[in-house]
C-alpha cells in the first residue's frame, strides 16, 4: 500500500514538470531589462604640472556601455571645480562650472572617446589665476551622462561597485596640481657680500665643480657644501665645507634643511632668489652668523627653472 501511494505521488510530480514549457521559464532578455549606462575610464594623464600650466592637461579614455536597444547617449557634460588646499595665498572658493558638452554622436558602444581638460581652459572657466593656486591644490572634474530616454548618470547616483573594479566608472576625479622638481645640476660658483655676524668681509670667491645631486623627489645634496667655500675663504684653506645641509624645492620655493657638522642651520633669505638663464643667485646665512651671496652658473648646458623663488 505504501509503495502504491509513493508511485502515485511521483507520477503527479512528473506530470507537473512535463506540463511546463520553455515559455514558462522566467528568463527575460537583455533588451527587456531596465536601462543603465557607465563609462569605463582609463586615465592617460591624471595630474597637472603646476610648473607648466600652459601645456598641462587631464586626459582619459571613456568607453561607454549601455543598452542600445533601449536608448543612446544624448550628451556628456563636463564640469570643473577647484579645491584650494593652500592657505598661504588666500582661500579661493569657486563653485563648480560647466566647462563643455561632448555630443552623444562622439560616443560609440564599446569604443573609446577621449576626454581632455586642459589646465588653461579649466582656469578660464573658473576665473582663477596661477597666483591663487599652488602645488597642493587640485582641479575637480565631473561628468554628467545624459541618455536619450531622459536618464542621468553621474558620481552621486552611481554605486561603489560601478565606480571601481571592472567597471571603473567613477564619473569624477580630483586632479592634483604637482610640481616635478629637476634641480640636478653642475655649476661654477661665485660668492661675494661676505658677512660675519653682521660685519662685512671684503672679497670675491670663485670655485668650479659645484653640484646638486638628487636625494629624493624634492631634496638635493649640495657639493662642495652649503657654505660654497665661505669657510676656506674667511677662515683659511683647509677649513673644509659645511656638510649635512640639503636643498629642497617645493613648487619653485627653495629652502635649506638639516644642520651642518657643528649643529648650525641655514636659510635662504626671502626675496633674494634670482634666476637669469643659466645663473641662479641667492643670499644665505646660518645660525653661527655667517652670510654670503652666491651665483651658481650652470656648466651642464641647461637653464635653471624660471619659477624658482
């Protein structure tokens, strides 16, 4: 009896499944799904050189993905903003501005379209000048993707999964202003205006074989030493050179760091840096009261960066 009941139940189950057809399966076609869109982004140039604003740009390739059966790209609006991270030159507050619009006809499904935002056009749109900017600031870039069916996609309504990973469609970027430093140099040295604790010392010193060697991205060792022969000239031959002092550059601003073998620190006096082609001049002093003005004439066939200060 139990076996008869089991067989009967099994027949009912089989009959139910055999009655199902392919038309009953819930497997919607891609064209029947809700529409969405994103722009997979590959960054070509992700920073702006503050030392060369005239030719610097943010550049990226945008590859669109969307349901072509439902809608097409109507346009992509490009907005720019400015993030002021430097309080030393005032606080610049600028509202986001529409920079330009890329027509939808510039986009093809699965094909890259180039996005370029130059530093000069962003600055013009935001009405900011280099004097209001510094190397730690940033240009903000944001996209607004408009579809022909009225849908809008941007950073604020895109999920974290789409912004990163395989989709890589953030719709917005913080484009940092950076200041690449290149002060590696060989030079001859001329020093004058010697002082010791405020008292002038007459004379002019000329040396060959001076050199700045890179320690890291913005730091350089000074050869033969940060005094550039001051000690030998004033104290006598064999006095040696001031070692342990390094030169640092931050977006053109020169500073001296560290302490010499006697524990004294050095500084470049404000407003004394002058660049004239292959000649760099500045006045220095230290905590022992030594002071001089050096002119470093490059012998490597290069010019000093014009933004040094």
